[in-house]
């Protein structure tokens, strides 16, 4: 499939299914065992000569991973506020920091194997965080450290800061 020109499918929810239930519903439109999921409340900029999507695709190992999360080091977050959701060990395993004291923030970009949804039914309301926690408990949650910049958009101030930053880069 063409990763540069993905097909976009809208999965309308009559009732909000939360992040996990929404992804599970959208899977009914797809045939692949593993899929990319991207949350829409952020903007990322690839580092020179890199592509986050391509690098994650190449790092994916469906035999040992249930989820591969793109993580942004907090030290690289300068325009928007980040929280330390996760820490990644040398083997790539992720550990959620429940006190948000980790060194990286989950970007909302991930590869997910459909097997993580086997215990849920379509139409069920649940958080994707439950899926990530189970993958972590099973030793199947991995992280990929983003080499570029990632900006979490959660306030009008974030929109203003990131927009100004991007406009300045375009005019430079």
C-alpha cells in the first residue's frame, strides 16, 4: 500500500466510544493485522532525512509487539507543555509513569496489532489506555523515540505558538 497517500475512511460514532472503542470500530474497515493510529491533537515535524512513519514501520515486529508507541522526549518539547507519560528501556519496552515522571510523552502516533482488541466487542466503550496497560503487563508494549519535533495541541495558546513557529520556518 502507498504509505505516502493513505486512504482516509471516516468512522462515524453515533455514541462516543472513547479512544479504544473508536479504534476497534474503525478496524472493521481494515484488513491488516497491524495498523497505524494517529490522534489528531498534535503536529509533528520529521527530523532531516527521517520519516517517523517509515521508521516506525521498519521498527515494527508483530511477533513480539502488540503496540509500538511514538514517544517524544520531554527535553525536546519547547513550544507546548509535555508530561512524562512513559519511559523506554534499552530494549525498547515502555513503562507507563502513573505519576507522569517519565522522560517521554506519548504522541498519539502508534502501530497496533488487532489482537489487542480480542477481549472487547464492537460498540463497547473503553479507553485505549486499557489496551496499552495490558500490552505493558504482557511485555508487549514498545516505544519508538521520535527524532523530530512533536507539538501537543491542547489549548488556543498552543495553536498560536505552533502556528507562529511553523510560519517563521516557512519564511526563513
